[in-house]
């Protein structure tokens, strides 16, 4: 099946499942749920729905179990809303992308703090110019001053405007 079509089907499933959970499921045990992505199979017989839940691990497990129990209701509602030959069977899974993202940010912060600590510990090295060497190390003088303006190539002759004052008749101005 075309990847573009699979992406559109996945996107449409994600939007409609989000709307059903938000507006039509009135279970107080459901936590704050966000549908992060859907992965339908190539034959559209089944689809994995990945969700994140705000709260602790117990609330997450409870919400996932409730969603898996309500999968038939969500499937029948999707069948009424989406015009597909076959609506995939849904299975809900916890998406731990948020925790992985936070772990990556923590590692990046740790690396930047270590780099900052190393920069403070190291002494600044003397520059080549201060040692009497040339700045670029290429054997040429360092460039100073402003760069030259490049000349634009001449395309054609420029035409000077005629003097204002009218048309000349017999060498005289009007």
C-alpha cells in the first residue's frame, strides 16, 4: 500500500480516536490521555494506538486497561465516522517517548555542565599573534582594513539624461 495513504489513514485514525476519548468516553477512571501516534498494519487489519497518560504508573496501567476494554466501542464509533473498507482492530499501548526524551535532555544538560567545568579549569592558551607568529599560520600577512569593493561588470554603455530645458532649435534653447 502507498506510504502516503498509510500516513493519511494513521493521522485520521489518531484524530478520531482522540476525539472519541476526549468527548464521548465519560469514565472518571480515565486519566488525562494523549494519543501520540497510531501504527496501522499494511493490510489495515489491526492498528497499535500509542498513548501517554498524565500521572503515575498505576494510573497509566488503569487507563490502558480501560482503553483496551473499550476498544470495541471505539472501533464501532470509528466505523460510523471514517469511510474505509475495513476499520482496523485497535490495541492500546503506553508510549514512553516522553521519558526517553527527558532522559536525552538530562544527558545533554550533563554534557554541557561537564564542558563548562572543563572550560573553567583549563587556562586560556596564548594566541599565535601574541607569540610573534602570524595570525593565520599560512605564511601570509593577516588581512587588515576593509575589503575592496568588487567592480561590477559593464553590461552596456550608460546613457546620460538630456539636459532639462526643452528641445533645441537651431542651436538655441526655448
